[in-house]
C-alpha cells in the first residue's frame, strides 16, 4: 500500500472531526509531562472534546478548503488540536487552566463558531465564563429585584400588622 493511501484515513478522520465543530483550537503541547497530559486528556474527554496530536501535514490537508484554513499558517512545531462540537469555549478554558501550571503549554490559534482568532484573541476568549455560569449570573440578576421587592412588601405587611 502506498504511503498516500495510509494517510488518507487520518486526513478523513480530522476532516470528519472538524466538520460542524463549534471550535477547533491549536495547542502547543511541548514541555508537558505524562501525568499532566493524562489529566488534560481526561478532562477534555469528559467535556466531549476531541484532543489529539496529528502530524502538521495531515492537519494542513484536512484544513484546506474549510473554515479552519487560516490555522494552516500556525502549523509548525509540535501541535495538538482540540475540537469541540458542543461548547465553543470549553477547549480554550481547559487548556488555559492547564497552561497556568505548565507554562510551555499554550494556545496558538483557533476557529470558534466560524471566526478565526489569533493567539491574543484566543487568550481573551479563555477568560469568558462557561455558558452555565453566564446563565446563572443572568438568572441571579433577574431574581435579585424580585427578591428585594418581596422583602419590601413583607416589611410593609409586618409594619401594618404591628399597627
């Protein structure tokens, strides 16, 4: 079997993973030890994220002609790719969390919901809270005025009951 034939399934796998993905993030993973890498991969798996190390040439072939094509300019050195189809910022937040303990681990660039983000922009996205946290904050801010109104009404009712 020719080498090209052996590489086609890998390119097809990458293409299938990035199709309909909310986010595709390139990660420079050098300098991470086995224990840290295992913990990172476990957390990624639990969040429903595909995190794999592919050859840069394979990713280059898979990214051509897709919305991930701007990432091809960053394909040099040891790279991993984190792909998520459900939560757009999950891979970014997880890698950023591990990058705090492993300084050599860093976000390179990404395509999030169809938009290309360079290293600086992807770092800014890492600070965005998860959807659940944002919804919780919204719900809390909506409940606060109602709760305050209820307390005022209760105090008025208690004051009138005393009189």
